[in-house]
C-alpha cells in the first residue's frame, strides 16, 4: 500500500491529467448548455497542456541557455513548452469562435440549450414540410394538365 501511495506522489501529473480530462469530457458530453460544452472542452484541453508541459520538464534540468565554464549541465527540452504555447493560442481562438457562434445561436433561437434548439428546428422542419405539401396539393391538378 505504501508503494502505491509513493507511486502516486511521484507521478501526480498523471492523476491530475486523468482527473481533469475526465471532468472535461463529462461536462462536454453530459451538459445541454452550449457554453458549458465549450468550457468542458477547455478543461479537457487544459489537461492535455498540463500533460505535455509536465512531461517536458526534466528533473534538475535548466533552461537551454549555454553558459560558459559549465559542461555538465542538464537541459530541459523547450519543444513541448513551445508547442503548448501554440496550443494555448489556438485554444483561445477556437474558444472565442465557439462563444461567438453561441451568441449567434442565441440571437437566432433565443436559447443556448441544445434540446430546445433541436425542438425548434424540428418544429420549423415540420412547418416547412406541411407548407410544401399544401402547395403541391394545390398545384397538383393544374400541374398535371399543363404537362
């Protein structure tokens, strides 16, 4: 039991990443509110960023800056950190786009709840199909004699 606790203490990043990932995935899947779905995806993204940054850190490593007089220096790899900075920028941009779309959906439908939007779309589809059916029924005999 002590070894298991020690393992979790030394590998806390895995536990944090898995916890955040599952929380974000649960929020994105289970919630009907579009804003909450976007926030769930953001939490999921934060877990991936935490994973990459924590894996890029080398124990005892320093920034990769060459120093004179020291030959046995352990450097951390900067590539995961640079890639995650890019991922953060892309994540912020995609969140802004998603929230802008949610604003447009709210302006169009008056709600941001997914179930209500689907119900409004179905009513509109049924209404347009009934209008088309009435138009075809009214034009049916005239259309047949003209052909």
